[in-house]
C-alpha cells in the first residue's frame, strides 16, 4: 500500500504537468488530441524518472538500465494512454462539448480511470523482482 501511495503521489505531480502541457499546446494552436499526445509523451518520461528514483528505488537492482526501464514503461504506458485519450475524446465530443475546457476535464477523467491498471502493470513488468 505504501508503494501505491508513492505511485499516486508521483501521478499527482505528473497530472498537473500533463494538464498544463496539454493546455499550453492546445492554446498554441495544436488540435486538442495532438496536444494530449505530446503532453503524455513528456509526462510519461517525467513519471518514469520519479517512480524509478523514488517509488521503486529498492527495486532498481533488478532494473539498473534506466533506458531499458523507460522503454518498458513507455511500452506499457502508450496503449494505456491511448485508451485514456480515447476516453477523453469520447467524453469531450459527446458529453463535455459545450465546455471550453471540456477537453481538460475529459482528460482528467481518462487519466484517473487508467491509474490502477498502470500501477499493476508497471509494478509487475518494469520493476519486477524476479520472485
């Protein structure tokens, strides 16, 4: 449970970064879906680094190659983030279409829905102990 709380804290740090980047990219003229994708790519990397050095630091002996771990993390995160963006797009287009910041509310919902799945997968794949 302690590790999940750390994972959630890291997500809590990455969450406003993701929303801020999405907002910034969107306001600079990028379509909101492209803005979400670009923000996810950046926030995936930031979250991985925080999780590597804090949440799972006792597991680093089993995953000492930072780049190899990042590739695994991206391999897990990319499909989950695609699903999260899909949820966000559906919510934005069919539920929140009348709200100017509806894309941000939809994105937040998609991120929270995916969080438990992401934690379970990265714990078992990226920072597996081989036990």
